[in-house]
């Protein structure tokens, strides 16, 4: 999942589901099986599945938000209102010469893949949000799920970006910050400082010229003889 935020507080959330070659072979004809009408009706723009290098496929879903207040609603559609990413927020603090952007939250994957489901989905699929138990999934993958299923969360903020790789079965803190500066205000500040220094220097020069005091390095003439 990639969260991209613009300077006005708007942005987008993009979710990419990537299957490697072996996983893609297990779901042939995915383009005919994948049902995305509900996602599109909810405002998501879905592309794929598209083939990628190495024989895998990717599916992308993107949805925008108009302000930081709307970001939480879009993230909740990804992981549920009480899901593993439900506490993720982006905040902005404004100052005289710039802004500080902060990401705060966590990716709580201690409940495994079931954390992305809900009671209604589990009821429809016979007790599991995935239609099969995690033990069955591990046998099918031939390795532990934390190795077979990997996650990445990226925050692209004005002034910088940061990525995390949460591990299935663990809780990962998602926290970072970046800063932006108002170039015009900084330029005005620099001009004001230069003018202030110049004004002080001019006053000192005028004061020295008006006092009539000879410079300290003047030498008195030697007496004759």
C-alpha cells in the first residue's frame, strides 16, 4: 500500500497485489475470475491483472482523498475500521517558514491474514476469510506464510518518503516525518537580515565620521632635533 500526499492535503491510496510466477500459475484465467464491480462503485480505479517480468501478475487499485481527514476513510476500506492499518494517520503542522508532515500508526499483523477479513466474509467462506486455513495455505505455498506473503507500506509526503516492510504475525510501528520550507518567506527573511546588517554598518560608519576622532593607528610626529 502506497499513501501519497500532496502539499494541499489531498492525495491517493494505491494498493498493489503482486503474485509471483508460482502463485500466478495457481490461478489461471484470473482476469475472468476477478470481480471488481463493487470496488469501482466505491470509487476505486482498478487495473490488471497485468503480466510483469518474471512471469508474475499485478493488480492495482487506487482511490483519491480530498483532504487528510478523508485519508482514514480510504485506509479503512483497505483493512477495515478495526483492521491492521486502522490507526494510520497523516498530520500537518504549519509554522512561519514551512510545514512538518507526520505519519503515525502501526501495521498490526499479529492475527495473520485473517486480520484483513471480517465476520461476514468468514461466514460466506466457511469459517475463514480466505476460504482455507492458514495451515492449508502454508502447505500449498511450501513455506511459512511470513515468507510466502510479504507486505510493504510506503508514505510519500511533501519533503520526503519512507517505506516499511511489516512481517506477518508481528506489529510494526509506522512513524516518520518530513519538512517543507516556504521559499518565498525564507527569501524575504534573508533580504531582511541583509538589509538589517547593512543599516547597522551604515550607522556605525556615520557615527565614526561625525565624531572627528582620529583613527587609533595615527602616529604623532616626532619632536625636532
